[in-house]
C-alpha cells in the first residue's frame, strides 16, 4: 500500500510509500478490509509523521468510531471523518485514499473545476469522476464526511473543491492505479491550460463509459509492483 503514495503519479513520494508499505504487510492490509468480531477496521497513517518517515509498522489500525485498536499514534480528525463516512457509505470501497496531489488539487481550486475530455485517459476515466463544488468548509464532522460521501456517490474519484482528491476502490491496487492515472491526467490538462491556449476537446462519442476500476483493464497489480521495485532499490526501510 505504501508505494501507492510515495511514487505515484507525481504524488509526494512519501504518500506513495505509505500505500506501498501497507501493501507489504498482509496482516495489516487484511485488517483494513475485513471484519474482526463483526467490527470493521481500517488502516491509516498516524498524525505527526512525514510521509517519507512512514513504514508499514507505523501505520495504525482504527475502528469506525476513531479508536486506535492496533499501533501507536493518533488518528487525524479530518482524516477520520473523510475515511470513515465514505467506508460506511460505500461497502464496496475496501480502500479509500485521500491526498492533496499537485495537479488534482490545483484543478480543485478552479471555479467549476472540470476534468476535461481531452486526453485519451479521459475516455476511460471521466465517467468515474465526481466533482464536489461545495468545498467551503473542512470535513471536520460526520456531516462533512457524509456530504463528501454523497458527492462521491457511486464514483471512484472525488475531486474535492478547495481541498484535494479522494479515491475509493475495491482493493489497494485498484485505488492506487485510479489515483495515479487521475493525477497524471490532471497534470497533462493543467500543463496544457498553462500554455494559455484552448484545450482541444475530444468528441463525446469517444467516451468508453467504463465504470469499474482502471485496474480491471490496465493491470493495477503490475503497476504497483513496478513502484515497489523502485522502493526496494531506493527506500528499502519502508517495509519494516
Ligand atoms: Zn485533505
């Protein structure tokens, strides 16, 4: 799970590593996905650590009331409300990733942000993107988290106005792959927009109308494994 956050898509390297590291700890990753004694638990980074500091053993396991049931550290308040309310609203979402990557976050700052139908990635991606245009308050309450969950609906990607992005997927692999592709695609669009010239739109007929995760078609396992090999070479401590 932790390389999804450290190396992904122009995502800050520490965030990719955080996801990859969780993926390397099957017992923790399973804890995040399965019911223990009828209780749903999830895996998350504790407050107070830079992403590049995180290792698999530093991730904490929490219940949906925000109690830390395994590991050391505290759960950040906004993270709690974003993650738990989406997990509750979306039983299919075993993995919920919330980050502030450069290009999707920049897009979220625009008036009426739109992931335009301009790159071939958009043909496959755009029908899975929801936009939250009402990001005038931080998600520091259950109501705020519920509002985000409602804005996401059944989509896998929520671009959160004035905030960042949240991606939901059936597995860590799928969520990472989805987030990576969305951030790369936003990078292409924002870079093109920075030229000052108009975007060239693709015809609506080019949409693929695919609603499942990218990984079902593009092999998210291979993608995340590639980033894990990079981490093995560059930051082998992440699995500890
Ligand atoms: Zn945030």
